């Protein structure tokens, strides 16, 4: 069965500290993975997808098929990064979401 | 362009009441989705419509029905609301070509007393 696991409900860091939001997946096929973000009082939006291999707002994520992981990283967190982050796996034209990690960046 | 719109924004129901949540998109997308968002549970797919005229069950369809009225509109109906359906409901769309970015509506916060 397809599954996405985000083990941390809350990640609290200080401004300027490195951030890593963990995501592990279970999928027998070739995975298509995404990170979505929901800022306070805003709608859910795509942050990045693994096939584009780009950096958005300083965030990157590398697909590790051996470890079945797609962790989201940023070297220096900013206060405006505080949000809810969801990892998602695309399967048969549907998305399976993880339970989300709330990132709190304190000054 | 409004993108994806949802009505209403907020709703309070009593147990047993019925209501329909509306979703409309002006992005000319083929696929539309209904999710519910609950603390600690993430987003769970209720129903989806891969194209106009088709609907399929998602992970948590019990207690809900949907209608894909046309390409633009996809409604979610609660026939007899239960407290367990208290949640935030999101509609989303994508072009329907596989592994696409999904575009989300602003959400409907529903409370069932």
C-alpha cells in the first residue's frame, strides 16, 4: 500500500538554524514526490517536486530511493518559513499526503 | 482568474442535518478532488473526479456523496451530518495528466454539533 510518513508533528528551530523535515514513503513503483506548504491563513500550495530538482525559497529535497526518503532541507531557516508542511506521493493520478509537520521558526 | 473557489467558508450544522459544499474552478482542469484535513491526520482524500462525468471513492468516502456537475464544478454532500465530520474541507484541481501540481481552494471549516 502507498503510504507517506512524516514522523515529526512539530519542529521548532531558531532563525538561522538548519532545518530538515523528514518524509519517508512506501511505494512499489517509481515515485513522484512533492512538498506542499500551508502558511497561516493561506491555502495549501506546492513548494517543490522532486522531478524538477529545483530550490524554492531556499528549500531543497532529494529523493533517496534506497532509504525511500524525500527529506526537505534548508540551511538557514527564516521566520517566514513558519508553516505546515506536507509531503505527498502521487499514485494513479491521486496524491497521498503525510500527516504534516508544523515548522516554527523563532527569532 | 479566481482559481479554485469554495463556498461556504464556515458552516455549523446539527447532527443529522444535510448540506452541500460547493467547489468551482476556472482553470479548465480535468481532475477535481475533495479532501478533509484533521489535526494529526493530514489531508485525506474523500472523493475525486478524474474527468467530467466520472467520480471515484478516495480513502474516506463514507458519509459523503459527490456530483461533478460540469467541468468547472464539483460538489460534496453530507446527507446526515455527524460530529465525526467536523473538519476543514478542501477542494483541489489539476490538469489530469498524472503527477500534476494540485491547486487548492481556501477551505470550508465545518462544525457538526
